[in-house]
């Protein structure tokens, strides 16, 4: 294996460099249309002197880092996303972006890349995220062996905690929505053949979509309190397929020192839980 190829692959401590990041108005259009979110919510100032983008446009910040993926992307699935929000992102404004591979670790039969990405305006931190992305490096063809959700102990049945339930957000995510959300790009999130090449029998609805629906729920409930000082830490527990109907839910479990702590999750109509996690926001 050449030194060039070795350096291309992710490894703990790898500096992915610094570049410019711009969330364009077209990206916001695709986000809103792809998720069936009311675009007019983001066409006028809410709390700031200009309109902010949807809070979960942060999921676009870690896009484009080829050095964070293994060349063998077979079975590629998201495992976890962690976000700390400090300020909103405004459309068509240039930000400074940095990223580092914090770790590469093994989990069950998967190799997981733990990537940190930070977005700055000047020297001021706007948002910081940590992405755990998994790969089946021991396999490069055939089919990905997926565990039956009904046999995953403690995952299919989710006991909602006590507390104040917040308004849920639900969607029937179809293939057309996936195509729009991912800007018309061909990938295993939009194209069946591309998905089969990575070992899946059907298109895999992107984690960015389910993550964003949970963020949309929190944004609608807490507004500025989620944009400025909010956190989100979720784990992906089951795959969402096209035409699945999913519902994002949340319960406020604690309010202390001007901050709400929230348990969040997403489930299919049959009760299969696809995302679990926690969040916080200023009150």
C-alpha cells in the first residue's frame, strides 16, 4: 500500500484542514422541500437582524471530507451525532471550517470514524459537532447483515420518560424527498443501484434527514434557546427506508438554571425506534 493511500484513509489525530463553508439559499431550499418544511419560516428575521437558516443545516457542515471515509465504504452507516450550538448559521455568509479525526475505533464488527468539525465566524465558534460513522472493512461485496429490529433488546420497545411532552414532528419519507434533500446527487441515499453496491437491498434514508426532523421539533419548541446554547446527542438504532412513516418525539425531563433537558427519539408506525438521544435548550 502506498504512502499516499495510507494518508488518504482516516486515522486518529488526522487533521482534515481548514476551508470556507457557505450555506447557500439553494441548500436551504432543498432542505425545506426535501423535508416538507415550511420555507416561509426562514424568509424573515425571527430573533436576529436577518433570517437564519434551519437550525439543523449544521448537518451540512461535515459534508465533503473524503479523508474522513475509508476507501472501502461498504455497509457505511451513521452511528451517532453530537452537536453544540452557539450561534445560528445565516445563508450565503462565508464561515471558516476546521475538522479533525479524533479516533478510529472498533464497535462490534464495524470500524468507526469519530470526526470533529467546528464552524467559526472570525474567531467566534458558531457550532461544533462530532460524527461517528461506521464501516464494514472486513467485507466489500455481498449483502450487509442487518439485525432484526424486533430482536434488539431494549430498542424496539421504548418507554417514554416522565415529563412534559413537546409537539411531535412526523413525515412519510419517500424517495423523491430523499433526492431533493440531497440536492439531486446520486448516492445510496437516493439511488437503489448505488445502495446495492454498498450491500443494502434498498435505498437508505439518510441520517441527515431523520436528524433534521428531530432538530426541527426542538427548534419549533425552543426557538432561539436551541440555536444559542442548545445541544443534541443522538444515536441511530435502526435504518429508515423509503416510504417509512416516522415520528420525532420529545419529553422535557428537567428544567434547571434556565435550561431544559429533553429526551428525544424517533419511531416508525410499528413502534420500531430508529433514533434515541438527548438534547438541551435555554428556556
